[in-house]
C-alpha cells in the first residue's frame, strides 16, 4: 500500500511547494516595491512577468518532458528555480529582480504542470476524484501558508529568500522517486484553443476570470490593506483567509455543480462575489479585522466556483475524447488572466488606493456576470 501511495504523496508535495513558493514571494515582492516608492502600475507590470513565464512554459512542458525525461526535468526545474529565487537576494533593485522572477515563475509553473500530469497518470480511475480533491485542497493550503509565513517574518526579512528556497525542498523528495517517463503529455495548440473558445466561450472565460481574481488578490491585497490602514501583517494574512475560503468552499461547490445546472449556479455565485467586492471597496476601512477576515474568507470561497463549477461545466460540453485537451485549455485561460490582472489592478490602485483594486475585481466579475445571464 505504501509503495502505491508514495508517488501520489510526492506529486501532492510538488503542488504544495508550488503554492507555498508563489504565495510567499508574490506579496513579498509587492510590499518591497511599495516600500521603495514604486507605483501600483509599476508593481503590476513587474508582477505580470510571472504570467508571461507561465504562458511560455505551459506549451513547452510536453516537449521538455519528451526531450529530457520526467524525473530529469523535475530535478532541472528544482535546481534552476532555487538558483533564481536565491538571486533575488543579490540586489535591492526591483529591475534586477525581473530575470530571477521570470526564472522562478517559469520553473515552479513547470513543476506544477508536471505534478498535475503525474497525479492524473498514477491515480486509479476509481480513486481519481478523491485524489484530485486532496491534491486541489493541499495546493490551496500551500497558497494559504505562504502569506502566513510572510506575516510572521515580514517582507524585508533576510530570512525571506532562504525560506522561499526551502519551500522547494519537498520537490527534492519527489524528484528522488519520480519515474523516468509518465507517457505523452498533451500539447497546447493556440489555434485549437481559439476554436474551442468560439464553441464554449463562457465556461472557458470562468478560468480567465478566476486567473484575474486570484492574481489580483495575491499581488495587490497587501497594498489595498495598507491603504485602508490595516497593518502589514494583517494585510498579508488576508491572502491566507482568502485561500482558506477556497479550501473550505471547494467541496460544497463541487457537490452543487454535480446537482444543479452550472450556468445559473455560477451566475448566482458571481453575483454574490460582485456584491462582496463592493462591500470590501466601500466598508473595509470601517470593519474590525476579524469581520474583515470573515468577509474575505467567504469572498474567496465563492470565487472558487469560477474554477470548480466552470471546469465541471466545460467537461459537460465537450466530447469524452476532448476532455484532456479542454482541461489544458482551461488552465491556459487561467494563465492568460495572470498576465492581464497585475497591469489592470495596478492602474486601479494608483487611481484609488483604498478601493481601486476591489472595484477593478468587481468590474471584471460584473462583466462575466453579464455574460452568464445573457441567452446563449
């Protein structure tokens, strides 16, 4: 039993490392740049480099696996990812961080893609739903733990970079037991993505919207908190509460998605997210920190529907032979959202620091809500 579970555990560790590393470094670099006097637009442009790296590595990963082998590629990404993160400590100039940020984003995204393919390959069909659920929950817990670590050490701490490198340590265990080959991975074809988007635009747009939502929160929630006179530690912990909401709401939303029509369910949830975004934009400065934590937890939990319900909806609309391909495109749409979000929200933060980010997120969700309630 243990030999069977060990590879599954290793794949889950890779996903947790991805969540930890990204959620620790994204808000930390944002806070460091804010302390140096950079504008929201500049911070957003800097953050967009992570999305660009993800867009580049996603279609290349299947070719890299074929070229180097699964285990070897995992070790390569671990090595270069650690070097990239360590390079951040060599300079206090954000311009000098661009290449390391691109490097570690590229490496950890590749590690995540490898772990996702690994868990799907080694999990028996009758256990796949359970294991994917555990995989997704631990990924979200990794995302929740990163900001909690940051709140305890501060963005300016000399321990930031060593801890970020240490977050990749579980990948070392995974690399030691990883197979040489896991079979062919599905390649992303941009033309095919456009064709699928024309057929089922609204379900695919759920991933795009979630990418914008999540990346905006990771990058700008600490700045939004500071603008509303919330301490640095509490502002950082808001990201932890958001991700705990995603963990807690994932299973109930998944069960609802299997029993209710996905379009009206998603429309109802997105409508609530728009309302919560407005509440956070207008009343956050007047809430106690515990009430704010609770509101953000529910807000983030509801946003999990964009990914969970959106993916269930998409899978129901495509042929069985298209499921793997459609899943790849759903993830890639999320990555496109990662590129768009920082630039848009950076500008909104500069215009209105206390409410701009929340109004920006609410506006994006409102546009998606309109798409949902329109007749097909």
